[in-house]
C-alpha cells in the first residue's frame, strides 16, 4: 500500500469518525420534550470532585466557570474541611449534594458510622444540601441488615426534610437490578440515585432482559449519576467516540424516562456528571496515562444534559 493511499485512508476514517461523533452529540443535545413541564420542574447539574487535584476553592471556581449549578462530594468530617467547603460554596454561589456511607465488614460499626454521617450532613446549619446520596450497606450484608439501613435513612429524611437516596452501585446493597427490585418492593419510601452504568457492567448487558425491573427503578429515581457504562465496564473511555453510540443512546433513553416523571410532577431533577479518573478512566499500559480528559468529558456531559432537559 502506498504512503499516499495509507494517508488517504487514515484521513477518511478520521473524518468519518468525527462526523459520527458530531451526529451522536447533536442527537443527544436535542431537547427531549416539546411541551412545558409542570410548575416547579428545574434541572440542576452538578460536578464531581472525584479526581480533582487542586484545592476546594479552585475546584468550586472551575465548576462555576464551566457552568455547573453545584457540586457533589463526600460529607467532610473535620471542621477545617467543612469551613473550607462552605466558604467556597458561598463564594461561588454553588448548591451541594453530599455523599454518605459506611465502610468495613462489621455490620454494627458500619451502621453506626453510616447513621452518624447522614445525621451530621442533614443537621448542619451552614448550607442546606439538595440531597444526601448514599453508598449504602454492602452486597454481602443480609437483606434484613441492609433493610435496616434503608429504614434509618427514611427516618432521617422525613425528620430533616432532606431527600436521601440510595445509589445503584457495585459492592453496595443496590449492586444489581434484581436485588434492587426486592428492596423496591419491600420499602415503599425507598428512593434511588440511578447510576445504571454499574448494572450494565454487573449484568454484562444493556439490561434488555430486565426491562420491567429497570422501569421500577426509574420510577423510584430521585437523582442521577450521568456516567455511561457498557457491558464490559462501568465507564466508556469517551462518550464522544462513535463506537459508543449504542450505549450513549441507551443511557439517554433511561434518563429521558426519569425526566418525564420529574417534569410531570414538577420536581427538581438533579444530575451529577461523574466520569471518573484513572483507573475508572481507561489508561495506557505502563504509564497509567488516561486515554481522555476527565474534566472535559464531564463538561461535555453537562452541556448535553442542559441542552436536552433544561428547557
């Protein structure tokens, strides 16, 4: 093959890929609904601090400059960290959602730490959070043990008036669709943070064979983590790449259903852009160099979400 022919083919492939990427982006950026939402509906898009190397002030400044409405991060446990956070939130006029959870395999210690974190995050007086998102329980705790953790968060949510959501996350109680369905059926007050990328990975599919279960989860969704997974992993390397067209469309179809429910009820729709750093972000061997820019991808997702649901 001649050098000119090889260069021509490379250029043709590059142009075709760029064209398809533009088509995918353009399709996702189209408004999902033509009619007005009920009064009270509002889209709030938040940025993750996961993998951000700078200070809290720098992180909040960059999130604000990028057009985010707020941030989501783990509830800080020290006064120094809380002071730094709330100062930055006020300075840059950002809203906030907190992550809470427990760790360790000893259920009693896990439950106590989890309850202490949720209580502290909902009772502090510095800035009212939009919600509490929970990394809830463990996949190896019993159904009864994990159920008690749900009951605890429901009690705190009702007393504080702050929504508390349980994330569909690997290694936690909601790690799989069929398991989550059992909790949905047993706990009428349970509300979810939908990170369906995990389920794509766990079930090694786009969940075509669990459509009824997914529908039940969408009905209970209070908050979304907008990371795009695929059957072999919880995060595609770059959602702008044309090879991921199918999984991008699948995720937006799920999120569309949540938006439809939120719009009909006139509720606030909170979404976190949560593409993660290495090693969630695939890396090159030996160097651990990420194959794409995490911040840029999250901002890309924010722009698509605002264009699709913000009208």
